C-alpha cells in the first residue's frame, strides 16, 4: 500500500494569521481539510493533497492570487527548525543551499528541493511528485517567497537572484508579483526556481560558524536516521531530481541514491514495487502538472521528461490516464472542479 505523501507545514503555518489579516474567517477555510488551524505549527505534518486543497480555498476566500508569495515571504530560519540553523552555520550560499537539498527529504515525502548548475548559474528550486491540484500554483508561489527570503536572510541582502522562474502561467496580477519580489520574473517555465550566479553562490555567510555546524549536523543526522523513508519514497524523490537534468534510468537513479541497481530492484520488489512503475508514475505526475499549470507545448513536455519522441510520450500518458496530453490540458479546469 502506497504511503500517504505529507509535507512539514513550515512557513505555511502562517496561513491562519494571513487569513485573519484579510478579514477571512479562518475556521471556514480550514473546515473539511482535516487540519486544525489552532494546532498548526511549523513542525506539523500535513497530507499533501489536503494542503493543496487548503491553499486553493484560501486563495479564493481572500481573492488574492498572490497569496502564496505573502505566505512564503514570512519565512524565517526559526520556522525551518534544525535544518534552518544548519544552513545559517554554512560557510557560503552554496553550502547552505546544499544543506537544504540534502536534508529536505525529511520535511516532505511529496516533493524535492534541487540545486542544479548550468554553466555560470545555479537553479535552486522545488518540484512536486504528488498529484497536482489548483493549490499547486499557490504552493509554488509560496516556495519562491521562501527561497527569496532565505537568500535575503542568509546574505543580509547582499546577494539577489538573477531571475525567478515560475512553472505556471502569467498571473492575473503580474504587477503585484513584481512589486513583492522586485526581481526579473519568467512565467510558463518548466521549473519553479531561483537562478543565482556562481559569484553569488560563493558569497560567504555572516552567520558562518564551524563549531555550531558540527553540533547541528550531528543533530540533523540523528533525526534523519529516526525518520528514514521507505525505498519507494526515496526512489520517487531521486526520479524527480534526475528528471531536472537527464534520463531517469535505473542505473542513474541507483547511482543518485548511492546503491547498486540490483539492490534497488530487490528492495523495491520487497515493497511490492518496480522501478518501471515508479518511473511511469513520477513522469505522469510531472507531465500532468505541466499540462495543467503551463502553456508549454506538449512535445516539449515530452522532451523535458526524456521520452524518445512525442508519440512515445503520448502513448505513455494515454496508457495511464486513458486520454491524450492535449485532451487532459483542455479538461484541466473540469478535472480540478472534481477534486
């Protein structure tokens, strides 16, 4: 049986306060979500699907398309727990974001944080492999807010992203996004991320502390060992990461996870899973999200997901969904209305 995907609430625990500031009844928004707003804290684990539905409902109730940014920009490193303190102890920006990528899996079983280098620039971003929903756009906006605020706090404003990329369509109020972020923005991208140049990534942190880092790292490692994820979850995570940069092969994913391919296959079999089934699942969920949230051409989505050709992508998508990628995109509003 597939384990429920969950997310540590983190800065999303600020949602009740933001709703009150907008004159919205908090209880009415949270009603039916299974999440108690009075008990919501940064460390609360919430089901991914319930979180997305809640964010969509909150955005509608406030009539605020940029609600996610407002939430994310409230980020503080205290909210981020031990991992946040570890990031602050790092020697430079790259090491801090490396901490985020390395230890974030303990905070989410439905998404990844990734750090990819492309020439003289880095992309630090977030990608889900849980089923998308209307709230996905709000979540991605919140993640961008978190990333921007993280960088501000780490460097005391000395380093700024070169660009911000959103994996959703241009919003109704782009001027508000520009005002809140004060950065160059690109919409309809295949990833939600900050682009930071190499010089910025090597910037030293004012809060760097080698001795504190040694203690914090031991604490984070201990906590991680107590909350180890199953092999299927780890494989989904690695698949989503590799899809950012290349082909999701068994050998490539196993290498990313630090185990032998045969060991990975055996461990998945013990959990009643296969590598091929998990790869199909993650590819489908990423394709579905890009079809629903962006206007990226169908053929380009297939190429981004490392399918051999548009027809191979269409056949794979149809096998899982019983419809074509184009038809799915056309029906997205109807599908969301049923979720």
